[in-house]
C-alpha cells in the first residue's frame, strides 16, 4: 500500500468509527406529548437482545487503551467471559442474535402448523411447515417427486449434455460461491 493511501485509509476508518460511536452514548429524547383525541399509540418496540440499544457495552474492556489495542478495548470483557461452544470455531453477539432469530422463527412456524383454525397466509405457512417436517410421508413417497430430474441426469451422454443439464438447474439469484447466502 502506498504511503499516501495508508493515512487516507486510516483517516477514513477513524472517521467512520467516530461517527458510529458518537451515536452510542446519547440520551433518548423526551417523549412528545400526544393530543388526547389522537388514536392509540403504536405498540412499544421490542426490547433489544443485547445491551440497552442492541449493542452489549458490557463486552468492552475499558481498562485497555483503545489506541493501544482496539480489539482488546472493544471485545476484552466478551473474550474473557464468553466460552466458545464446543461445536463452534468462533462465537459472538451475531451468533447470539442468529440463534434467537432461528428459535423465534421455529416458534412461529410450529405455532402456524399447530393452529387448526388458521386461514390465509398463516394456514399456508403452517401447511408448508407441516409438510416439510412430515418425514414419514416424504419417505413413503420415495423418489417419485424427483424422478424427472433423475432421468435427466441419467440421460447425460457427453460434455455438452452435462453443460446443458447443469446450466438448466441454475438460477440467476443463487450465489454458487456462497451456498449459505440466499440474498444475492
């Protein structure tokens, strides 16, 4: 990296951090009084899962000078107090949020599947989830549902047919280099 670009990059990073962190310690504005004849207020926003505003400041180690070791300053207490689960290579606040999201999604799906009086979209969601989880039903149907695809694979005779078959299975919005990223 050139000597001119490095200070510019460091300045850009410092400015970004300054702007981002400046919003972290603000007191919330006082609520505005509403007129008595106004409609009912919207329900309160859900409580953040980490910290008081979605960021767990208790994970910071303020005894470490940020200029000397920013990682230690920003994450020191988290690293000292958090055990990485045995089945993981890393673990952080985003993992905590992802696990909570998966649990919430599962509860919504199971609730929709269990609701026999549901209609509309809730019924569709419940029916799709119940069908997905019906392992015995899936096994009893065998390979009939995928027989056309298996026949197409069996019909590949040369490289051109292989390329045609593989190309026919691709979608423009699928990231083949990151099979877990479904938002391309």
